[in-house]
């Protein structure tokens, strides 16, 4: 749907230019504070701050276009956790194929983690 160029941000003006505060689109967490930038237009300035400093801290959801931090990103499918929540409870271990019958987080057979990291997010 939406194709956002940058994550949520706030501008904090300083004598030498504008600092940009970039926030995770989902959690709202402050992710990055840039050094002051000065450009001819606000659009250009935002892009400068984003390209040079902000972008590297974010992942773009390929579905909804939100920019999110690593913890809010399901890297297996390149989507944010809103679009692709971590598996609630797998039926089979994806590493060894063992059936998962209980509520365990770790495969009783091979010891691998059954869920994506951060699956306790909803707790
Ligand atoms: Zn998404
Ligand atoms: Zn296993």
C-alpha cells in the first residue's frame, strides 16, 4: 500500500542545522539521532539524514512499507511482525522435523529454537 521513504521522524533544530530523530514505525522506539544537517529544501535534508545515518538502522517491510528495527522484523519473510507475526506454535520442528506436541520453545529432539526470536513479544 503506502511506500514510505523514511521511518517516522522528528526534527530538532540546532544552530548548525537540523537533527533528525528516527523512530521505529511499529514500536515507536527512538532508533537513531543524526548529526545536524542543512540543505536547501526540507525534503533534501531529510533524505540526507536518512541515507547517511538513519536507514542503516532499519528494515523495510516488503508488505506494508513500514520501517522497523530488527526486533520488529521477521527476517525470514522480509516483513514486519505486524504483517508476519512470529509463529505462535509450530507443529513440527523446522530443523529436524520432529513433531511438537507440547508448549516447548526448544525442540526436545534437536535442541533448536522452535520459534523466531522475540516471540514472547505479545506477552
Ligand atoms: Zn508490515
Ligand atoms: Zn528439532
